[in-house]
């Protein structure tokens, strides 16, 4: 059996928007939105350059049904590049591109092989003596343990299982085609090419059971490097598994502790210092950063009072570091310093203290009921991606605290 390499990818989610980007610049928003396609173009280019024997896509080529043929034509164009280079593509359908979901189709090269959604089947690559076993999703919700229906390993061949599954379970992903590592190992295959979970994970090395993660992070919930894996095979065994990082945009969550920071200028300086180490990550790609401000600071109310101005200052600071570091969102979760017990105010004064009055309003049952109803109405009108990203009703306390800080900050500004 000759030595060869292949690429295992999954969860391309072509056509999926990047969620939650609060960017007003249409050109930058377009660049972020095209990151998924550019990541797949890069992967195809690397497959050709490295001369891999074949490419596996373990489900969710598309994010859902096409609004037009643009996404289908893009995928067809990329696999045609592989076809001209003599590199076949083997793929299964997952929950996002199940047979019942995708209603349009574009004719693909004969070298692109899919798997049936009615039963598990085997594709053989005769020159390499490679047997690939797989089964596609007929619809979004598959509750059956597909792994137990896969064929027995072909003796003397290098056997690969291709499966879209939650496997042992993952908090961020729905449970589809559930199975255990023992179920997979029991089939006698040398490698399991899994999809569905968007984080890179090696569930086993004997046999190799791998989630490559998705090619491109799509929101702040999918931070860090993204890509596929390059698998090397020699003497009928896996001799190496190497990550291929192809993401074109990356998300990063940054917390900045402003404890003791006295004013807005010092706060911006502290945020810029925290952003500076991210320049290396942004060297070759777009970087969307969510900044969360925490800690007790005398600047708390003033920061909240001029959120728009602070946002602009943070974006300007990011651009002083690198032109493609962009502020994805700003969360102001600082607190005003607590008064020492020795500075407790008389009860009569507390009755007219704005901070005391606002805190009392925040906890009135009638106010909270009306506020939750208003937030639910707002959430219902939000785009799906943003609604999924932010549970407004669950953040009621944080929203009240922010509103309180805005009011107090503006009141203090009038007296300065």
C-alpha cells in the first residue's frame, strides 16, 4: 500500500453570514462576510499545491437552502479546480445541507462523490486501496446512531468512516446521529472523519477519530484558529495528522480590568495596551475583537454615558496597532467604587440621591415585568443572528446597570 496524504474538512457553512458584527463600514462588512468562501478557496489551493490524494468534507457544505445559485456555483467552481488536478472529493450531507433542506442543485464533476441518505455505503478508491464508508442526513434531525449501520472494514484496505455527528456530545451543538467513541472504534476503521462540532478535537488516536472544526469562525462564540486537517498515511496506517489553518477572519474575546483607573483617557490607554498583543494574530487576516470592560473604577458612569465616543476611541486605538483589528462589540461591565462604611450617607439624603433612587427602580417588580416584555418585543424584531447572540431578557440586570450608569454619567457631566 503506497504512502499518500488526504485532507479532512467539515462544516464549510457556505452562505452563512458572520453574526453580530456591528460594523458600519459596508466594505469591511463585505470582507468579513466573504471570509468563509476565501477560506475554502485557500483550502482548495493547498490541496492542489500539496498534491493530496483526495478531500473529505464531513457534512454541512452549505449553511442552508440557497436563496439563489450563487453559493452552488461557487462550490462547483472550487471542486472543478480539484477535478482538473485529479483530486476526488468525498462528502456526506449534514444537518444544514440535508437532502430535505437543499432544494436547488448544480451539476458537479463526476469526481465528487456523495453518500446515500437511506443507508450506509462504501466508495472505493482502487489505486490507493482506500475504502470510505458514509451516510448522509435525509433531514435536519437525525436521532439514529448511524455508526452502528456502517459496513464492516474491507480487509487489507485503508478504511475511513465519514460521519456528521455530535458523537459523545458538545454543549454548543445539537445532538445528531449520536454515538460513542467505542461505537466508532468497533467498526475496525483506521480513521474516522467527523463533522458537526466546530472545535478541533482528537477523540482517539487508536483509531484516529477527529473533528477538524469548521473552516471559518462565524461569531464570537467561535474564537481561535480554524481550518482542516492534513492526514498522512504510510504502510496502511496513519503516520501523522496536521492542522491546516485557513481562516481569513478571526474572533477574539478580550477582557480589560479597569480597576482603579481614574478617567476616560487612562481607560483608553489601558484598552490599547491590552489590544497590542493581538497584532500578530491580525498579521494575515481580519480580526474582530469583543472588548469587555470590568472592575471598579471612578470612570464607570462617564464611560457608560458616552458609549459612542468610547467605542470610536477604542476603534481608533485598535487601528493604531493594526489596520485590520476591528471592534466587534463593546461591553461595559465596570462598577462604580463602593463607598466605605464611614461615608454612609444619612437616610434623608439617600432619598434624593440619584444612584439610590435608580437602584430602587431597577428592583421594582412592576418595572421588571414591563422591561422584560419590552425586551422580548425588541428581540422578536432583531435579525436571527443577532437574536441568537444576545439573550436580552437574560441580561436585564446588566442592561439596568448600564442604563443607570448612563443617566448618572450624564448628570455628572452637567455639573462639571
